[in-house]
C-alpha cells in the first residue's frame, strides 16, 4: 500500500496522531507514563520506557507493564473507532526486551458498538481519589465489569463481604510498611503534589482529602501534605465496590494482558457512569500480595486492586507531549 509520510497502514497521519493521543491517556503509577511508541509506514511499536520506572514502589516493573498494557488497549480501541482493524502481536521479542507489542492497522472494518462506547470513555476516565456518593454499585454491573476483564483473558475477583476486612487489613499493613520506608516516601513525594504545569507526576489538585485514621480504605496522600481536611459530614462511601484484577500467570505476557484487562474494566466502569481509583499498596508489598492471592483461592495473581463507585467529576491529569514519546513520524510540537 502506498503510504504518505506519517501515515501508518490504513491510518492517515492525523488519525495516527489521534490514536497515539488516546494511547497516552492511559493510567500509570504516579502518572509516570512509562511508554514509548515508534511508527513505521505499516506499524506502531510499543516499548516500555524504563527511564520512567518507579523503582521503589515497582522494583520488578510489573505495574510499568500494566500501564503499557492499558496504553495498548487504548491504542487498539482508538484504531477500531476509526474503522480500521489493528493486527496486534504482543511480545514479538526479536530485537529488544522493551518491545511489548507491534500494532499494524491492516484493513478496514467498522467498529462494534462496544468498541465505540469504550473508546468514547477514554478521555472521560480519571482516577478519582475523592469520596464517592453513598450509593453502592448494583450487582448487575458487577457481571458487566467481570466480562470486561474476561474479554482480555484476565479475571476480576470481587471479594465476598466477609473477606473485605482481611483485604482492608492487608492494605493497611502494606501501607504502613511503605510509609515507614524513607525511600518509598521520597519517591512518592517526588512524583506527587506537582503543580499543574508538570507534564508527568500527579498534580496536587488530583489528590483526595487528607487521610484520616478512621478511613476504612487507606488511600495514599498524593498531595505532598497539601491535602485539605475533609469537609465535615463528607466521608468516604460506606460500601465501595472493591475488586481485584487478576491474571492466571505472572510473567510479562500475563501482565501486559492484565493491563489491557484493567483498562477495559476502567473504561467499562466509566461508560457505565462509575468512577474508580486504585489501592495498590496490597499488590506492591510481596507478602501482602501473596496473602491476597491465597485469600482469593490461590488461582489468580492479583495485579491491581480497584475501588469503584459513583463519584463527582475530577480534572484530568496532564500527559507528556506526543513528540516526547513518539519517534519515527512527524509529530507537531504544538
Ligand atoms: C498500575 C497502577 C497503579 C496505580 N496505583 C495507584 C494507587 O495506589 N493510588 C492512587 O491513588 N492511584 C494509583 N494509580 C493511578 C495513577 O496515579 C493515575 O493513573 C495517574 O496519576 C494518571 O491519572 P489518571 O488515571 O487520572 O489519568 C495507579 C495506576 C496504575 C496504572
């Protein structure tokens, strides 16, 4: 096929840029954005960018790969809504261990209604650390979110009510272990409480209220100590939907699929009018993760723990400009 400069397969240059912008809207630990894309006339390659790793919280780069998986799902959906079918090869592995996927926009094919719905949710999805409304998520939506995880070859475990105190206790213990580690808190402070002009890291305005001892689910303070005390009477929701995204294996391939599954769950939640945030402490401290795994029956590797409910709108976090994360095609610096 005859491709003009900047075009990739069946995508024009503008469509390629639009798809890459959607890819980079993916969530990542501390908004570290650990991805790189390289475009050729027939493919977009996704690489892990280990210079944006978070070595204390994520020493094995597991969450880094999850974030890249989330970016890959966004890229697939963004291409699908342009009426193009992407052929995706994960871990093609021939030249670099950082090469996670090659995406070839190979033929025209109309998007499905689900593709369109999920792609439309990409710019609306945000991590919401504020208290949610007291309404609980109806059981009919639990199955919908589970299906989203299964569509990407992962599993969404929703702990039973009687298991929740144990998940809470494990999260609290993991949180305490982390905040008593000076290297962890230095890294947390480095990435959070940023002003809104920073193209990565978490802006102070995206943090939740100041954590309080009575909080049932301990959320990290992403404000670098600037968080405001809670408005009197405005507490966290009594029954958030807590779910654990798990994979059947725990290598890079499984983590990449888990990242796509995590993002599909987050987008399905967004499309259903739900908000979400993460409780990653329990999957970052190895002994807590192991206990969570056995609490859930031992068959799954917990990859991400999500808190889902009905939240009020929160602002978007910034992203690095495309020209910093994309090579191989002209990307305007505007
Ligand atoms: C693997 C992973 C783990 C995360 N863990 C946490 C967490 O423990 N607490 C939290 O508040 N946010 C967590 N986040 C959310 C990121 O901070 C968030 O995605 C990033 O700041 C970008 O903001 P956005 O999601 O609103 O686009 C995590 C995200 C990913 C992908």
